[in-house]
C-alpha cells in the first residue's frame, strides 16, 4: 500500500555543497582549458613586469638602507674622533 | 651609545608615524591578509600605491633603525601591491585578465617575487606562494611555472642591479 501523500508545506534539505561544487567545476575547467598562444604570451609578459617591478623596489630599499646606515656610521665616527659620543 | 639610541628612536618613530597617519593598512607583516586575499577575502584599500609607499619607506626606516624586524613578510606584501598595479595598469592587452581568479594569480606571483628577492631563492618564493594558496580553490598548477618565472626575473634582476651598483660579480645571496 503506497504511503499517503504528505499534506501541508513540503521541505527538502539544503544542498550545502552547491557553492563549492560550482567553484570546483570552474577550477576543473581552468585546469583543463588551454589558453590561446597570444594570451599566454601576454600573461608571461605581465608576470615578467611584476618580477622587474619587485626587483627595482627591493633595490631601492637596499639603496636607502645603505645610505641611512652610512650616515649613521659617519656621524658616529665624527663624534668618536672629536672625543664625545653625544 | 646615546647617538645610536637617538638614531634608532628617530627612525622607528618616523616609521610608526608614517604608518599611523598615512597608511594604516601597511601595519603588520601582511602575510595573514595575503592568505585571506588569496582565498577570496577582499580587503578595502589594502593593495594601493599609498600602502606601497608607506610599506617601502617604513620597512627601510625600521631596518636602518636597527629594529629586529624582517623584510620577508613586507616584501611579500610589496610584491603583491606591485602585481596588482601591473594587473590594473592602463595597458589594453592586460584588460582581458581582469577576473577574480587572475587577480589571485597576480597576487600569488607578487608574493613569490617578493619572498624570492628577500631570500635570493626563486623556488622557495614559488613554494611559499603555493603554501599561502593551499586552501585556495583558484590555484591552478599551470600557475606554478609563471610564478617561478616571475620569481626568477625578480631575483636575477635584483642581483644584476646590485652587481652593477657595486661593480661586483652577480651573486644570488640574500
């Protein structure tokens, strides 16, 4: 004998994996997709620019640190020569 | 002794005032925020040129002031900001890259470049960016080679600039 049809509002459990499943679907596509050659070249060029930018920023930081540390050393030497350490 | 103390206090105070009044988002190393950024958290006005300026000047003053602070975390943040500046650069060819997943790929590239110039280790920088991205659903393994290329360019570029400046042979030491 079939179960009687439920009366009143019907509920079903939420699909809590819906979002992650969608994201992983996109990830799977990204892993498999092959970019056009021009796009790949542009990407590698952009990443090269990032590398060059970081190298220049790091070099400027090294320059500034060397400058400040040299000033500190020179002033300390001057004070030592003239018989005072401030 | 007093001069050293005065110099360190002046440098540290200048860095602190700059951070508090000009770029408060530059406070801290930036690594926890980078993990959040790579996993989809958008922090407002955190990857901007102002924060880059404050981070560069602040870290330089702190290191020159003999404070016990490292440059690795800040350089990762600096790299991420430079990567986002390239990402949003007014170059027509790069406009097609402006998607959420590519945004994170660029941030990861900046992190790997920053860490690799701090340690002189491109492979280490790439693996560090991968480590920060581990819970990310946007990481693709094709990205590892591009990150490694970016980190290598940064490391060799810095080594070349330092060698040209001091007239010494190129070395990859940190």
